[in-house]
C-alpha cells in the first residue's frame, strides 16, 4: 500500500490553523499529528512554508460532455480543476443529450470512469415533464436535481407552476436552482434592442439580467421550498437584495442554503469595459455594491458555499456580439488563487475559504468521507504556496477552450501540489501520474 507523509504543513481545517504532519496510506488519511516518522518506503513531502487544505469540492461545473466536447470534456476540465486545487466537482445536466433521466445519468458515470482527474458527481436535470424520473431517483444516484428557473438553457427551463410544485414536493435529494425570471429578462431585452438595435453593449448585461429578475425567481424558489419542506440550494447569487432571503448561521441548521461564485466576488460591472464577453455570465456580474454585499454575506454565513460555475466556451463563440455570445467563463484553475488574493487583501479569512469551498459542500450534499482533513477520510488535499506568485498565461492553461479572463494577471499564491485519493496528481506546474478521480458517494436525503 502506497504511503505518503506530508511534514511541516500549516493545516487549515475545521476553523483552525495548526502545524502538523499528515500520513496517508493508500487512498485515505491514516494519521494527523506532530512528529510523525516515515517507514522505509514512505514518500515524503516537506511542506514547510506552505498551507495544507482539504481539496475544493466545486458544486457547480459544466464540463460539456456529452455532446459539446469541442468546448471541454471530463478529462480536460478535470485536469484544469486539479491544477487549481479542486479535487471534486459536481457537473451540470445541460449537455447533449441532456441528463434528464436516470439512463443518461448512468451513461455519464460510465463515461467518466478512468478519465477524471477529480472525484465527480452528476446532477439530474429537471424539466416541465420528467417528474416520474425525479420520483424514481434513489439517494446517491445524483448529487442533486438541477432546476433552471430562468431563460438560460432552452427546453430545460422549468417554469410551469404545476411542474415546480411537484418538483419541490417529491424531490428525494437537494434541489439546486438557477434563479432568474424569464419574462422580466425578455422585457429588458426588448428595451435594450429598442435603444441599441442588435449591437447591445456588454455593459447592459446586468441591466438585462437585472437584480429584480433574480429576486423574483429566487424568492419563488425559497417559498416553494418552505411550502414543501424541501432541501433547496440556490446557486450563483449575485445581488444585495436577495441576501434577505437567506438566514445567517451554520448550514447544518438550514434546509435552504445559498451559493456564490468566485467571479461574482472578484469582478463588478466596471470590468465589462476591459473584459466584455469574457465575463458575460448568467446571472450577470452586477454592481460594486452587490459584490460587497456578497462578500459580507459570505463572512456572516448567510452564503454557505463558494463555487465556480466553470463554463468554457470557445474564443470564437466569445468574440460574437451580445446576443450571439454565450454566457459562461472558465474558472476552476484559478478559483483558489482568487480567494487567496482576497484573503491577503483582507476580504476573507483562510479558515472561511476552506469552510465555504470544502466543508460546506460536503455537508450540504452529504458527500461521504470527503471535504475535511480527518483520519479515515479520503486524502483529497492541496498544498498552497502563499509566498510564490503565479502568472497566468496561455502556456499554463489546462481547460480545452485555452483562454482565461485572468491571462496576464499575477496572483500572489501558487497551487503547489494537489492530491486526489492519496495520489499526487499535480505538482510543480504539471499533471502527475494518472487520472485518480472516483465517483462521489452522497447520503443526503430530504
């Protein structure tokens, strides 16, 4: 059995930071203590001067497989993920064919075997007419049920009142929602076209995908969850006005939880002039005041999870005009780097970053034996060098789309080493060994 010893680590875990050694045997953590001694065949990593974290569990990614693999696939996007310190992710159902039945869900898991650098789980997508598939879903088959309650993905939109009632009434696992009110968006698009024609500037995006459009939909989701006592996790919140829908406190005491994505913590609408379609996403990046409200909500435990909504598109697609350019951007490779910069700038604490990126998603989705650095848990770990800057350029990008909004930016920290299931999969800026990711196990039921 492979044995790996990490010595002199500055472990950030479960609200504390302490100097420890971590012994890994096989896929799991064997011992956490000071002064651990290796055996003759132990591989040693001296982590002096580095922080050791549980790997990020990203609860929202789009790897584009099956059907859209010219943008990305499970192998390429999971490689980008481990290069960014993400050791597990949960992939969305808006692919081709859509993952809206249990057969398609099973096919995705079969296709992922041996190809994912990260551990992985997949969502079942809700539609206006697949309630029987949702009722038949067994706990553990999917990480959750994804409902697009906004005009984002064509016929995956769930907008019929009866379908929504049945979804929240019968969902056996957490319901996760994309919340935007389609009629409001359509009205805003008409107004923008009346002013600008088809050449709408990108800075109009947060006006079209407005705060009111978000609030109308997210408040509906919260009301439905309360009515039916469902487990609800609202994804990629973007506005100050929505924060009043969510309670402060630990997620273990909540039936309704909230997520923010890293780009909504990093960018605001002033950045459209520099980045244009590169930061076009749904829901839209909004005002500086909204950004600050989201940061405040993370720090007061009103928002429970930080994720990415990693959504690669090709450069040619992103070069199109407003209505033709798709929404989404690649983020998994740089999420922890962004958050570490925010910690250095005083916006976040390292312990809170770990809580929101690893502990909280594990708790909310019932991820078995992951998300914490604990004896007996799987060894999904990241070593961060907070004293070594990292320049983003095209030569070190792993996502298939081969672009990033951070190109040319120098982060203050570097992802030094990523370990998945006890295997070193990324170190010294290179992928290492083979894809070591497993199918995630989930035990959260309503």
